[in-house]
C-alpha cells in the first residue's frame, strides 16, 4: 500500500482508535510521517536565546505562557470528587487559593498526563497544561456520573475565540524586586504552590508560587485583554534589573534544567479498558498527532509509558482516596523504579557531532539543534551503562548557557543510578533514521555523558521535585 | 512625519543609528521548517524545492509614459531591448557610484513595470517618481510585516532543482513554453494560468511564478501534489535564508544613502519607520566611516551590468571607478576544525566562549561584515555565512581585493565582534576568534546559473 492510500485511510478516521486501526496499531500511528509539532506561538527570540537563558539564573526572565497550554475549567458540586477519582494526588487540605500538580494514570498505574490544578473558588478548579490531562478530565466529566460542568479554553493555535487569560511568570534572583515595584510595596507571603493576589500597576492579578525555571518568582494571570498592559508594566519596572523576555527557543529549555519531563507518552494507546476513551477522542487530537523519536526503539508501546515514580512523582501518590490506577500503583510501589536524573554530555563528543556535518551523504550524525535538541514530540534516547547494557532513557535535551553544556533529563533504573558515573547516550536513530520528516539521513553515534543531579540544586526549587 | 534624517540626527550620526541596541533580525513570515532544513537545502540540489516568496519582499508598480525613462535614469543597467515579457535585475546607485539597492524589474506591459525586492530600491524609485516630474503613477504592495492593507496582491513561488521541469510540465499538462533566462512566459498550474520568469534563488533550473494572492493555496496544493513523487519539498524560513549564499546573491547591502549632502533631501523623505532606518550593522569589521560599508556594483559582481549607453545617477563616478582597482565576489569555505572549535567554546564559562554560530544562517545583524585577513592584513569582507548541506560545509559570500582573490588561498575570517560584542541585542558577550577558510568559486558552478552572475 502506498503512502497516498495510507493517508486516505487516516483522513477518514474520526477517532484516535480508528486512526490507530487504520495505521496498524499504536506504534505505527506514532511513527507515521506527520506534519510535525505545532509552532510555539511566541517569537523565537526577543534578544538571543543565550542571554534569555542566563536571565533566569542571573537577573530575571519573563515567560509568556498565554498561548501554548490549554485550560480546563471544572465547576460544580462534584469537582473535587471527579479530580480525586482520576488523580493520584491527595486532596486533603485542597481548597480555594491552593494549587497542585495533578498526575493522572490509567488503570495500570501508567501516567496519562500532568497539569497544574488551580482551585479558584469552592467547587471551581482550573487545570492548565498539555493536552492529555484535559482530554482525560473532559472524558470523565462528560461520561461519568458527576454534577459538574466542563469548559475548555484551547491553546492559541487551536483557539478560534481568543484566550480567556494571559499567563506570565517572572523568575530569577531579581524577580521579587521587580514584582514589589509593580505592586507598589511588599508582596503578600505566597508559599510554594499557594496562591495570592498582588497588583501590576493598575491591574490586579492572581498568582501562584510556581516557576518553570525553579528559580524564585511567581506565575500570575488575569483577563487576556490586560495581557499587553501587564507586560508593559513589567518590562518597564524590570528594565534596569535585567528583566528579559524569553522567546520560544529559550522557553523550551527551561524545563530541562529544572526537571519537568514534559513529553510524557500518554498511556492511552493500549489496553481494552481505555478503548471507549480512544473511541471518544478525536482523530485531530494531540494524542493522535504526536510522534515518537530517538534511538530507543521498542515494539511495545507500553515500553514508552512511565509510572509516577519514573517521572519523579512517587511522593505525590497518596492512597488516602480511591482513584484510577490505585491498585496497580500499590503493587508498583513495591517494585523497582526508574529515577529522574540529569546527563551532562561530554564536550568532545558533542563537538564530534558538529564536525560530522562536513561528512558526505549519510555519514553525518543526527543534527543537534540548539538550544533544544529533540526532534520528535516524544523523544527517547537509549542510555547505556558499562558493558553497553540499557540502563534507562534520555528524554528532553538542551544546551544550557547556565550550565555551559548540553544536558538531558533522563529516567534511569534505580539499581544503575550512580551519580558521577560515565554512561553513553546513543544519539540518532537506527537504520539511517525513521520516517519522521524532521529526520535527515544519518548514522548513530555514542555520546559519553556523566550522570548527575539537577543543575544548581542549591539555588532552585522546582515544582517537579518539591512537595 | 519623522524621517530617516531625524533618526540619524537624534542618534548622533548614521553609524550611531545603525548600532543602536535593538534586534536587527526581521522575522521571515513563513514556517521555520516544513520537514527539516538539511533536507530542504538538499532538495534544490537533488530533487526540487518550492520557495514561497509571497511575504518577504515589497512590490512597487510603476505605470505611465515615463516608466522606462524613470528607471533608466536611476539604474546602471541598459534598457536596450527591455519591454513586455522581459525582466532584469536592476542596480541603483547614489551619485558617488555606491549601491543603494537592487531588485527585479518585471515588464508586464507597455509602460508597466513591477519592481520586486528589498524595499531600499523601491523607496529610491518611489522618491523620484513622486518628486522628479515624471509622467508615472506608482502603487506599492508592501511586504507582509509592513503591509497595512491586510493582504498582498500576488503570491510568488519558485520551483527549482533537477526535477523542476518534470513537475512543471505535469501541472502544465504538457511541455512548457520556451522561457529563456530572465524572460517572462505563461504556464498552467491546475486551473490557474500563471505568469513565470526564468529566475531562481538557488541557481538550479526552474521558474518563478505568480498570480492573484487568493489563488496561492490552490496553486501550492497543485504543485505539491504533482511534485510528491519527484521529491518536491517546501522550504521553510531557515533553509530559504541560506540559499542566496550558495548561489551568490549578496542580500545584506548597506543602502548608500546615510551620508552626503546630495542625499539629504532623500533622507528627509524616507520615513523613520522605514527599512533603512531600522537596519543593524554588525560583524568583526568596524569602521568609523559609514562609506566603508558601501559597495560598488563591481564589488558585488554586477560590473557587467553597468552600461554607459544612457545617463543615470552615479554614471560619472562609475566611469571613474570602472578604471580603478576593485574588489571581487568570492566564496569562503570555512575549515572544519575551526568551526568545531567555535562549537566547543560553548562549554567555556563567562565571556570566554566565541560568538554563537546559528544554523543554517549564521549572521546576527541585518548587514553583517566580517574581516577577512591574510597575514594579519585586511583583504576583504565576508557577508552572509551559512552551513550548506549541499556543500557539507560552512561557507560565506565575500568581497575580496582583486589581487587577493586566488582560489585555494587560505585566509582567516575574524569571527565575533570586538570588545565582547556590540549593543546588538542578538549578540551575547563573547571573544573573537579566527576561522581559517579557503577562497573558492561558487559551489556547483557547473550546474547552476544564478541571477547575480549572468546577464
């Protein structure tokens, strides 16, 4: 069957399940040559990505999060009942002006997605994040027996009516001083993952103590029509304190430093229990249009799934409530886990990749884009220990001007995780590269790297590693 | 309305204006990549590429009895034989013979010429059309980022590469008419009849074609459908930015308008929000005279276009310059180990790193001039630098003193700006380094013919 015939079959598909069936299974779907990632709808660079990266460590950065994430709003008497049914988190003490990083799993205890849940009032929660958690929440809100209303505010590239809110973060050592200036006085005390209110000149905003970079600061939001006004106030107040706007290039690397694994493979593609969900989920959904990439290749989609422990969320799992996946997670809790760690890539091997661009034909290595080096929506590169055995996978990778080197976030078998150990990352795809249009023909190579902890651990506190 | 002259006066001179702390990179308003820029680059060499030029250039339409008189009094080119269905690359100079800009002039009918390119040529032509007492009307169709009307008048595509002919014959439903170099013809794409010029950014065989903007997506679809089995790839902004360095068109000319009393009236006419008032100078070549950034037609490889069969602005100066030593266009092939050293320096702390090399287009200013040295002496300027997947090398277009233009000679390119870097917002703090490079001819010269090298 030619590519045209396969294309015709997939365009007729209405749901994720139909699209998977037409492709010949979940892995075939996730390896189809697709259109590639949607553009991040913020300028690529405001100054240059090197200085923008350094701003969150040395001065202050302004992240504009108004566009790339979807928001779900849940309202009604059963809001917390629904959330606690789908999330591994405890809801003890959750209520207005509190937030938490929600993690939702399938019945086998594998993660479908995560997002930040903001409790804005009694029985009113707004969830912000990548698409998979929204699909899952909406599916349960609409198909379960809950007294609840569900509203979606889509990310800008799929939103025809305009966003409801702007969302900014100011992070970095100068963040407090800048925010005090625009507030016209000291900020209220806003503990980690707690909400509060302050002023940005004439605008009142609501804020959460949560930062992409892990460096001190706040996330805050308000009606979208105030977006430019708030931005102007911040930039004016922050000009002499080195406040720098982050463009799409630097933004995409902040989480690699701070340790949030963004590119979770939603654990929805297999298992009969999730078939009704896949039949509900549209063929144009995020889940039906992402792709797998990297040197780690398995013929079982489950190999790409992660448990909360693999992602560093083990501490979030609380059995004080009944939730989807609870039984499996009780069992998994006792089994060996993978653990989140950082790889620090060796300079000489990285330079070898760039030097290979002078090789003819397919003898070059996979191009390493900067600052973010991944080339698929879900990147998995094999990490090998001594003797070449697979000890884990490397996920998002980036050059960090703060570290002054390439780093990657990875998930390593607990029993093999030894900080300071030299390991090898297999860079590039087998057999010259997959059908992913972002992949030029190349050969694989091995990059030496050192296993380590989060960069600047002493200076940062990130949402993904703190309670 | 504030003018370019006002901006120069406020900044404290032309160089101060062109070195203001701002970002000189204009966003190219199409997707950065459709597949990946490596394969997109190789497509114009190995299969076929679709360039979308509908957004980034300005069009100026001149009509009326004096159309040819206006153009021939401004352009160095001869207008002998110019008329309907002909086009030419026009080059416009100031009174001292320095280039203000270049553009493609399409003769679409008697007394009807459309000028397409960077706005510096258009502004100069429009100024004379408005103030010079010519019997002409003019109409401007600004590039998308500065277009207030909300829509462009035309779409503009180029299809080129070894498979371009087969693809275009397929959409045309039969053999193409003979369209010689820089001549205009017609072809059919699906249900639309398009006008086409034999002119290509890459130099590889193909055509440029246009029609009403509202037909853009239908034409694109027809081309992509016909081209699928021939390896036709769309070029994104990243690959597009790199094509002219291979083919030899020097895009980042400094419009020679910022100095001299004879140009003052023009500077007072050019708006403060213009292209010219918002450019940025950068690179390792630094002079305190703006004129050192100007170039003659001879420097740019356009000497063959200068024809003294007519009177034009700059003629007298060019008659003199023609007999003086000048500089030649050439290509620099950067040495692999020195490029690798720049990437290795990304592991250095503080300011000890070298200037970041972006890929595929490596420049960080709208007008970038880097020093080329031999034995420590300045022998020329390097402009647009790119990585080319076709050449499998970094290369840059340069302008070298004639006597130094020796193929195979090793020279040093000074990479990065002095004193840690200028105020250009695209420049992080860094130190300079020298990259060894070899002087050479245009890549694939045997397989290409480019607008900038042929009559």
